C-alpha cells in the first residue's frame, strides 16, 4: 500500500485541525443573558427617577388643573348669565375665555414636551447605570459574553436577578 505525500499531508492537517477544535471546545465560554427592560423597571433607580419627575412637574400640573377649574367657572358664568349680560360685558368674557383656552393649550403642550424630554433624559441616565453594573458584574463573575434582549435563552444563562441585586446595592 502506497501512501502519497499529498494524502499524508491531508491526514496530518485533519488531525491538527481536530486537535485545535477540541482545544477550543475544552475551554468553555461563560455566557449570560439579562432582561434589560426588567432591570430598568424593577430597579430602585427607576422608582427614584419616577419620583423625581413627579415632584418636578407636580406644580405645573396643579397650576393647569387650577386654570382649568377657573375656565370652567367662567364658561358656567357665560352659560348662566350670558343672556342677561350686556353685549360689551359678554364680549369681554368670551375674549377672556378664548385667551385662557389658548394659554391652557400652550401650557399643556409645553408641560407634555418638557415632561417627555426629562423622562427620556432620566431613562438614558438609568440605561447607562444599568450598562455599567452589567459590565462590572460580567468582569467580577468572569463572563465572556452577556447578551441582552435575546429571542431565546434558557434559565441557566439568565443572570438578570443577580444583576438586579447589584443595582439595589
């Protein structure tokens, strides 16, 4: 049986390649998964951000409610007394109501825009904090890879609750 040099080379290359693949397989990768939405929603930082936003915008919301109440009172007055009012007085009241409505609409829109902007800022700040904690956890626990928001993951690789505990410290 004659063995060609070419066949010997192929056989040797295959053995070396198998050994290389086996060595890679022997070194186990440590992979984890985190549910980033759960980390954000269940973190104490999220509750604190919600509280800060509520406190920040509460005075403006209360002012809007008071202005709305005053507008309703003026509308009721116009409805009740409009027919017996003089034309000049009724005209002034109607102009006042229209001006208040416009101002309320402007104030409501400004509040909504400011509130949305601040909510986005707080959420980005929280996402950055979560990212730092996940990275610190991965380094401390010697993870090779941590995935977020996967399509499928087993409970064996889910480290969300462990990272959430780190966020609570």
